C-alpha cells in the first residue's frame, strides 16, 4: 500500500493517466479492470504481455482528443481476473479473450468500436476483428506475427531470439517451477530483451508490470496464454485459413523496424495474408512501440483512426 489506502495501481494511474476513470466490469467470468476518458467514437486499446493498460500512457491521453478511449487489463494481467489452467488452455485462447473484450464493450454501450492492440493485445485484437466483424470498425495491430505463421515459420535463429515462445508452452508445472526462482527477473528479461536499445519505461510503470506479472497466478496465466498460442490459437488460425476468413475492414499493421519480428518475417507479407485492406507503418526501434516510439505511433494511429 502507498499513501495510506492508495495502491500502487491507483497511484500509477493517477500519475500517468490523469483524468481516466477507473472501474471494474464483470461480464460473467470475473472482474476486468477498465479505464475510460474522452468523447467521440469508442476506441478500445489492448496492452501487451507482461504489461498492463499502463503501456498506453504516452498515447491514450492524446487519443482522447477525438475518441472515447477505453483501456482494459486483459484477463490474466494487471488487476483483471486470472483464470487458472483449463483443458486445451481454452480460457487463454485469443478467441475466449476476444469474446470477453467484446462483451465488456457491449456492457459499456459500445456496439461498434475502433481497436488498437500491442503484443498479446494485438493477438486478441486480430481475433476480435475475425470473430466479430460487425463490431470492429478498424483494427491496428502492433508487432506480432499470428500464431500459425509464427510457429510454421520457425527457424533455429527465431527459436533462439524468441526462446520463451517455446519455454512457456512446456507442460505444467515445468516453466512455472523454473520461473518461481526469480519471477520478477524473468518478467524484466522479457520487458528488456526484445529491443536492441533500452526502452524508456517510467519507473512506476515498470513497478506495476513487475508487481502484477510476477505473482504465481499471473505466471500461470502467462504460461497458459502461450500454451494456447501453440495449440488452440493455431488451430483456430488454421481453420480460418482453410475457410479463407480474413479481416475485411481497413487494418493497420505496425512493427518495430529493429525488433525481433521484423528480423525474421516479412511483416507486410504476413499481414497481407490476413487483411483485405492493409496499411503498414514500420516504427523506429524495437518491440515496445507504445513506450519506445509514441510520437511516431500517435501520428500513424491518428491518421488511420480518424
């Protein structure tokens, strides 16, 4: 606790996202942390892993000028509920996570909305656009390769650079037990290991990321999310590709020019395989675009969303 009854999470939001209203929304599975601010067309922003909604603190306050901005903590992260292990890792399939976010938006009165996602949030955003085409007006996805393309494109160099995509998918309790020796150290390694240059994290944001992602239930959530990517998510992608299901609405794909994904994949070609109307916006720096290249990201998002 800090400042008497004020928690670290509340303090971080007050400092980095002033003016955003904090609440919880429960659509039947457990509480989802939600922050809202602004007026105009609704814009849902979904964070990456192992972060929280705070990753948007350099972008969201600027986007409220033209949008009602909704920030959530994905299930398994931050202050949202954290399901445990389920058969087929289904609770952390991006289909289940997307359905929950769609339900949250409906509970807030938003039947159609614009969408931005980074990392895990981009995987959920992509699934939202595929599974709820009538709800999503235009999605922007940051620095991901869809599960089918990623795992079908494995090379030895890719496996070395993205080692935790294979470590975290190992059966329970192997990665959980190994991470338990230094969970905060493991989380910090992910947060600092995907860019050739340092990411200028705010100290309080890093504190929140480490505090929220290093608990035993959050570590299980992280493992289950990656296990779902290797299994259920890939199956869903394979079915979509066989049925030629694509994102029909305008889509913006962004990636870090110096990031690991761009080093191993032709990102424009990957996303051309999933979106009918694609715009691309390579960003300077590495993976953590919202905190590493916020000005360039804002310019690209502002042009795309408005």
